[in-house]
C-alpha cells in the first residue's frame, strides 16, 4: 500500500511496533504531531489508544476517524502539559528549522516515562556522511541545496502554503544532544534495512572508530564525572545500527520531573 507523505521503512516499523505493543496500547494518550494521511495514528486507534492527530495541513487526514487538528511545530504546541503517553513525529523533523523548540515542547507535553518515536532520513549512516562530504545533501544523488527547491508548496493547494524541504536534516548525535537537554533519553535505536553504499564504505570504519575513541578519552579526561554519557555517545557514533541503516528511527523516553 502506498501511504502518501510517508516512507515505507517508517510505515513498516510502526506496523511492527503496534503489533508488538498491542496489549499495552489500550487507553494510552497518543499524539501524532505530523499525522499526514492519518495512516500511522490509525494503527494505534485500531488497538484502543486514545489518539490525537495533528498536522500543519489537517485536511490531508484520510485514514483516521479522529479529528485532525492544525499545528505549527515552529510555535508552542496547542497541547496541555504532561498530556501524552506517546508522541509520534514521522518524516518531519528534517523540515523544521528549530529543533530545540520541538524537543522542548515535546518534553513538556509528555508524561514521565512517556515516549517520543521519531523517524527521519539517516545522515549518520556512512552513506549519509559521504553525501554530506560530497555535496552537503541527505543523499549524494540529490540536487545540491539551493533556493529554488528549498521550499515545498503543498500539492493541489491554491495558496502559497507549504513547508521547508529537507534543509534541516540532523545527525543522531545532534538529535540526541537536543533531546537530552530536555530530559529525553534514547531508549532504542531501530536497525533498518542496510544501505548498500554504507556497506561498501565500511572500509572507513577503522578511522571513524579511532577518532571517536580519541574524542571519548579526551572528554573523559576533562570531565570524568560524565564518563557514562561520553561512553553512550561513543557507542552510538560507532554503532553498525546507525552506520549501516538506510533510515533513522529513534525511540526516546522522558526521564526526570514531568514539568
């Protein structure tokens, strides 16, 4: 099935996630901040979750019976504090200029131990790193960044409504850092289908490992009390789950105080 405005790897993950968590989803408050066609949030609805779809263009909801409300993720969210058990942001953060605001607002609306499920292109794969080296793009076959395709107008729209293209793709370490500032800790990094380009680029792995290890040792020497955090960063930066995966899917969990 072709789901509009969604990537197949992301859809496959959510189908599997909902199937595995079926017994835990009933009556959970699930907020989809970029619901699009409503297909993904409807998977949760079918399992008895209390769903709340939001989108910049709510009229595009076709699959979910729940009312889709409008949201601009570059403004404070029109959602109450500690309202959500699960927040979904699929294929959207790479279009947002202000990632700090996104994580701040997401943390605000999440309950303690609530989860943010985020999917996005993977610039931290070896293919993604190579693409940045070649032309600062998410994929080396993509056009180089330019002002003519920097903004995407919504299809079939008679107005000037739209959104930024993938100008703001961020690697996993940047996403992790901005999330951690807001008490959102990585719970899981989901391994997706390998990128064959990344597999071929594994010949550079020893260099990545050595430089990452050197940075880890330097950070620990300067701040030994934060060794556990630096160890996590080192492991993420050298993880095959990150370096080879075609897509980036991260599950964050809120820790600390609810507010």
